[in-house]
């Protein structure tokens, strides 16, 4: 899979203040893909996954699966074949792989479910708070697993020959815990009921993938999931749903640059929380079938919001949204309701001229008329996307370093943005410039970008 990157550190150089205009095709959902890939471990045989995004987290998962003995093909045009027949939990994956991504925690549920044993290092991912996994472990224990930690790794082991179905109430509606407990419970003996679960659309996607493998999961998308354990599962073919955070990022970038952007291959309903706020801010939003169009001719109005689990405003779209609100007329308040520490992009945004004050878990944003380019550093995936959007709107040149964070979750980010009319160049550490002008055609339909004139 061509990620438009190599292993060297990269930065993006943006000459800003140009509207983004055109169509951008949205890829498969990162947070669904990184759960469905380990889910394939639950059955022996060859699975085919499609609409996978061309992002580095998928490459990392591919490396992890190979380490566990699965035979995988390099993803091509969003399609990946995974033969899990020879996978084994005996070789615990190297810590550097496990720490490179958050979703490595799904190996615990999937390996425990199929083999009754897993040994996996604590996960990594974006540094946006403490991010404990106590609810995942509580779920495994309730299903009858013994859990302990050893040299920085979590070891989970079924007490008998199979896990036992159980009643589990989550203290927080955690996305990761909901999926991980589903993965462990599908092959358990008897029925599992999980209450106070997260309701994100990718939980429904993972449940439907599991059901296509022979599992019996009902209620995904509601706050209670019931799982009737089965003896065995079979390999599957599954297409990943579109990525609503990638879509939200381009929608916000279009609005912030006073552009006109149409998102192709989206589920408009999944974007409701974001498009509703864009509408309140005075941005024109049109949608139909599988597309959403965002057009902004003037300065947005200030709006306030609080991030919440789905169907609330997504925490992952909050850093980009703060850039738009930094340019709005008036004062906006943004409260972070999911993670306790997610404002580390604010310091870098302030260096570009935003007027943002953080008070606990709330940011008070006084809108400014213009931003100015400077050198800034991406500290995590969504913070990096926010800084790029700020650079697209800023006067002068912006250099965003540590773009490898962004490559974890946005496929061909700079190429897609360039095809929408931006002046953006990727430079690898050492000064090599990469040509972003050819667009992301190498990724087939998940990367197609077509320009059209602004109306
Ligand atoms: C996932 C997503 C991430 C998204 C987040 C919220 C992946 C790989 N990542 O992260 O992009 O921002 O959902 O939509 O899918 N918590 C606990 N104990 C636990 C688990 C979570 O206290 O065992 C807390 C967390 O600290 C956080 C909240 O619950 O405050 C929500 O976290 P969770 O939904 O689990 O997020 P992640 O799965 O880490």
C-alpha cells in the first residue's frame, strides 16, 4: 500500500489563504478497519477485507498479524487478504508495533476469544489523556478470564476450555471496551449481555462483520449488546464503512478556507453532529444519498459545542473544528466530554494567531480575522490535521512537522488537499521534496479527487 510517505520524518509546507474547492472521495473508516482486521483472527481461513484506508495504522496491523503467523497480502486498492489458519498467540507481538497504535488492544479480545490466551503489550496511540483499559479487562474477567500484567504486557487466559457468557455493565461507554468484549464473547459458552456500550457506527460495522463470520451479535448501535456464543466461526469478506472523521476534516477544511467541497462516499447521517454545527455557524450544507457538499462564502458565526460519545459531536473532529471557530465572528466555547486532556494543539494554534484560552476541559475561543503561517509541530493525529487546516487558511507559509502522526489516520492527506487546489508540499527529513501533484490515483477508488469550479 502506498502511503505517500516513507519511514523518515516528514513535514508539510503550506502556502495558505486559498479556498479548497472540488470533490474528495472519502476512504474506509480507520477505527472500523483496525477492529475488523484483528477480528479475522477469530476464525481459521482466508478473509477478504475491502475499502481499507491507505494509512500507516493498517500497515502496522499487517506487520502484527504476520508476526502472529497469519499470512497476509500487502493491501492493494483498499483490499487485503488475511489467512489466519496458522495464527498463534504464542509469539506476543513486539512492543514497538503494539505501542505504535491504539487499536492493538483488540488483539487481547480476538486472541482470547479464539485461543483462550493472549499476551500483548499495553497499547500506544495518541497521547490525549490517561486512556486506561480497565473496562476491557473487567469485561474479560467477567467472562471468566484470568488477567495479570507482566513486564509491561497484559496476559489474559480463559479459566476453563471456553469463556463463559456473562452480564457486563460498562462504567463508561468506551468504544474500545465495547468492541474488545464483543470479540472475546462471540465464541464464549452461553449468552453475554453488555450494557452501557458505545453506539458508534463502526461498532455496528464490526458486529456485522462478526455476524458474517457466524457470530450471533444483536443490538449493536443501541446501548445494550447481546451475544449468543457460537462454537466456531468462519472466514468472511467484508467492506469497511466510510470514515466520518476523515469526511468531517475535509468539510471543516472547506469551511475554514471559505471553499466549496463535496465529500463523496459518505453516510450523511454519520456526519449529522458535525454538519449541524457547521450549519449553525452559517456554512451551507447540502446532502443527498452518499455525498455531502459544504460551501462557505463568508466568515463563520461563533458556536459552542461539547464532545460526547456518538451521536454527540465526535472528539476526533474537535481539534479541526477549533480552527474554524478560531476564525469565527464572536466567542465560542468548546468542552471536551470524552478525554481529559485533549487541547495540546492549542499552544501551536496560538503561535499562528488564534486567541484561545483553556480553562480545565473547556476552551474559550475569541474569533480572529486572520491567522499567520509559522513552523508548528503535530503532537498527535487529529492535532496534526487541525494544524494543516490552520495552515491552509493562514497568510504566508506554514510548516507542519511530525506528519507521521497524520499518516496514521489520513490516506494521502496532502495529495487529496492538493487536488482541492491547495499549495501544499511534502518534504521528507533530509530535504527531499515529494511530488503531490499526481493525486492519489494509485489508491484506486478510495483516493479519487476531481476538481470543479466554485459556484
Ligand atoms: C476510540 C478511538 C478514538 C476515539 C475514541 C472516542 C480507536 C482505535 N480509537 O478510542 O479515535 O477518539 O474512541 O470516540 O477506535 N475509558 C476508561 N476505561 C477504559 C476505556 C476507556 O476509563 O477501559 C475512558 C477513556 O479514558 C475516555 C473514555 O473512556 O475518557 C472513552 O474512551 P474510549 O471510547 O475507550 O476510546 P478509545 O477506545 O481509546
